[in-house]
């Protein structure tokens, strides 16, 4: 027994202040939560991100990138600290110096998988670890499905990044739907067994998540243009953004005139800037997205 960790475990009961509000409204909410970290994060705007433990390079990139961009907009990323997509969702949020919640399928004093010990401690220090199980409770095939209702329960929406047909993340998606939450799925290669589940979710009505900015638009969250995002831009993209920034609104014709570029080249750069959340277009005009 790790007494050092156990001494830092706190509890909060259903109905008490700071008990996660959304979680209190689900069917069969935990009567008591054990936690380490900042329990107030359970009352913040949170998006759940889940997926397969056997993540592909594409899934790892998507989970990290989406979580990082959402965390940069003060959205809390909630996941289950499992291998694969969960791990990289947490890491993406932490990379952005954002907040993340890990819902465990064991006692707070047990790290599953053990390889995530450092990640677990980092989340405890700057985020939140929660579980409905007391210290010493080992993870099992029963505790993991139970914790999924908490992952979706504290969140306003759930994103499934990669999932096979038997993935536990599909259970989380189903629970989110039952809780009246929006479900998003990242489209994947139709030839990948790890995208069958997500593509099937889209076919059954889940919203396809093409870029992280889709979430920002759907929840009417103001976009931030920050140093990190600017560092991602190429020379031509930065120059175009500078031209657009000098006016409250511009047109493609105007940009062609001052840059000497062809409309096709301008449109290509604008599309990249729009995907990256730097600009948006409306009624033939281009605006800075801030």
C-alpha cells in the first residue's frame, strides 16, 4: 500500500459543492468520488476523447493534435488513461499546458497501465484523477466499462478517435448518446480495422470531426490565434495572414491585386489558413478568426 499517495486522496459525495454537475445528472451517478488534483475541473467545459489501445500513427497524431488545440481554448480533455488514444489525448492537453481529467477503472493509488506512472503523476499535479473505487481496488473487466459512464458523464461531448468493432470506446460513445451528449467520430481509412468502429459511428449518425475547429464552432467558442499556431504556418501562409490582418475584411480579388498571385494560389492558401483556424470566409469575404 502506498501511504504517501493514499494521504493525498480526497473524496467528494453526490450533492456536495464541486461534485461534477453534468455527472450528477446521469443515470446511476457515483455516490462518492475519490480524487487527486483539482476537483473544480469537473465543473468546467470538458470534452471526452477515447479510442483504441492499439492506436496507429494516424490515431496518435489525431488524438494529440485535437486534444492540444481544444486545450488551448480552455477546454478540459477527459479520458481514461489507457494505452493508445487515451494516453495521447492526455498528453496533447498537457503539451498545450491545458487541463485534463483521467477517470480510472481502479483505485487512485493504482496505475493501469504501469507504464503511465509518470503521466498519472503529471495529471495529479496539474489536472484531476478521479475514480468511484476506493484505494486498493484493482482494475478488472467490470470496472473499466463502469468508468466509461463517468468519462462521458462529466463531458458535454465525446470524440472517438480510432476504434475497432469491439473497442470499449464504442461503449463510451453509446453512453454519451444515452446521456443526451453529442458524439463525434474522427473519419479513418476504410481499410483499417481500427477505423471500422469510428466510420460505423458516422454512418449511424455521429458527427464526423474533420478538424478540431469543428468543436469550437459547434460550441460557439472564440478561436485564439496564438504563438503556437503561428509557428505552424509556412512563409506564404504567414504573409497572407499579415495582408488579411491589415483590414477588417478582404476579398480574393484584393489579395490577388496586392500580392500578384493567381486566384487559385490565393484560394489554396486561404483554405489552409481556414483549416488551421486562422481565418474564416463568409459571403465571398475573408475575415481573421478571432
